[in-house]
């Protein structure tokens, strides 16, 4: 792979468009050469906007094109397996957005495909690249808080993400589509595996959606605990924060405020909040893609492996089962 890595992006909705923008304009080591979308008119429009890369209607067409050296899969959750398998079929390394797939069966199919093809798969848990979360991980590894024993995660959206309305038993419900980020953070920051999950959901804003508000309790193998709150319809902003409690200290990650500028008047105290996940984590997405490109060109292992993606998904599937059955669920799932 001499020169810049030639990358194609599958799925150019909100996050796929951002990946395409980063590859086209913000990642010096890469060149955007193709885009694909199940809506061909969308692929064509984005291709024109990005300066004229090739455009296709399917993942297989894009992955099979000779000019494409590596693939970013940013299609809908339900199409992730298809994108990963297409990239593997054509011998292309792949970065796939989270979750790896909506189901464990599909995840295993995707992992088998990349293993058979000998290609590398990275999962897009971009929070690991966010400067605040990365700093927390570095301080944990330096012993700044002793042994980490508890993670408390807050994940609130101003409005429901597109996947959150799925029935609890199938597809990308709130556990699979949103809390999976926090499950991955828990494994990564505590450096441990989850052995028990207990989750509940409540229809706070819309009676038809059972997981508008959800809580998940995690028990880790070495005795640590986790608490994950997801609220999909809070209105005031995109609010993602975490606390990591150790035996000698605590780390606080994130802030509801977008800036440190606070306005205080007789009418009250006002500050601006993050209004979208791309506002809060836009830089993390750029750093993620830049690192993936560098690792791909250098032949290095991915930072967030397909097995990491499956492990976080298994927690999410266990949470779905727990919320549906009203009981704690042990891992690994049987």
C-alpha cells in the first residue's frame, strides 16, 4: 500500500458522510476513492460533494473495485454483517461502525469471514479515541486511582436515535445501539470482563417504546461493578459522561457543557450544551480514522478488534434478555 491508503465508505448517511469527509479532507494518509449506499441517489450526491469518487449501490460492488484498498462500513446496523463479509470476500481490511452486528450469530459470521480471508477488522468504538477518555485510560494505567473498581456512565440524547424504537427482543434496541458504547468503555477502562448483567427499561416519554430510559448493572470478573444509564429523550442536549472510581481516587470524564463560558443573569444561569454526538465526538471520529489508516498501512493489529466488538455486543444482548425477562443474566451467554 504505497502512498495514501485508498478507502471506500459503505453507507453515507450521517456518520458515513462524516467518515467520507475525514478521509477526503482531514486524514493526510488516506484518499477517498469510492462511496456506496443502498440509496444510489445518496451515494451519487455524496460522491459529487466529495470531489468525484466512484459511487455504487452495494457494499460488494465497492469492496470489489480494484481501486479500493480498505473499507469503512457505516451502513445501518442491520447491514454491518453484509459490509464486513463483502470486504473480507475481496481481501480488504475494514473499519466497521458499532455495533459489530445486531446479533451474536451475525457477529460470529462476520468474524469467521475476516479470519478466513486473513483481513483485519476494527470496530468503531470512537470513545476510546476521545481525548478525555484516552486521558482517563492513561491515568488508570499509570496508577493514578489505584485499582479501578467502579464505572458509572451517563448517556443522554436530546431525541431518540433512529435505532432506539426497535422492539427489545430484536435488532438494535437501546442496549445494542447506544449502551454498547458504555459496555465497551467498561471493559476497556476497568481492563476486565463482564460476568453478570442486570438491566431494566421504562417507557418514560413514549409508551410504545419500552427502553426510553434504561439502567444496566454490570458485575466484572475481578469484583468490580458498573452502572450504565441511557435516556433517549432528554431534550436539553447530548450528555455523555463517566466516572471511574478506584481504590485511591476517582476520574471524572466529560461535561454537559460545550464550553466553559457561563452566562449568569437575573433570569438564571445559562451555558451551551452539546446538541449532537458529532459535536461532542467529532474529533474522536477523525482521530479514529487517522489511526486506523496508519495501522492498516503499517500492517499493525487494530486498536479495537472484532472480538472487542463481539464482547460488547454480548453484554448488550444479555442486557436485552435481562430487561425482557426481569432477571440477572450471566456471561458468557449459553
